[in-house]
C-alpha cells in the first residue's frame, strides 16, 4: 500500500491556500482599516506590525498556484481560464500594495499620503477580487 500522490498534492495545495488566507488576511485587514486610522503614529505602528512578514505571505499563494499547475494541470487550465480576469486584477492589487508598502517608508513626508492611498487601493482591490474569484469558483462547482 503506497502513498497516493494525488491526495498528498491536494493537501499541500489546500494547506498553502489556507496559510495564505490566514496570514495575508491580517495584512489585507490592515490595508482595509488604514483609511479609518487618522493618526500618523497609529498608521506607522500598523505598518511596522506587518513589515517583517508581509512579503512572505504571498509565497503561500504562489505555492498553491504552482502546486495546482504541477499536480493537476488540467484543473489548473480550467480554473485559470475561468478566473483569468479576477485573478489578474487581484494580482495587480497585490502588486500595488507591495510597491506602496515599500515606497511609503522611503517617501518624503508630503508624498507619503499618495503611497498610503495606493496601499489602501491595492488592499481593497486584492480583497474584492479574491471574493469575486471565490464566488465564481464556487458558482462553477455548484
């Protein structure tokens, strides 16, 4: 009796997506709460809370996607073709968020608000299109 690699890969993919949702949900939550935090000191504290780990969280999403491609290429092609637009917009939101996160610390005082807005916009876009992708995925299954 051997180990079924299909089950192993499914567990790896589920675990990777779960870890992404768990860990990056904290980062996205900070981005969504950012416009409701008026004090600069509080905003800086929020950003410094996630600074050490924010870029590693997206690695779980990459692992889930690449695991799906490696283990289940037919499922990958069907899912990706059905969710192409929402996933691209989600990735654009994640890129905006990442760029804004990095440049916010390097920006001059009068430019920081632009990067704050980009961080908020990227977080809102990523969250919204993750929901759209999940809804479309579940609608296709049901």
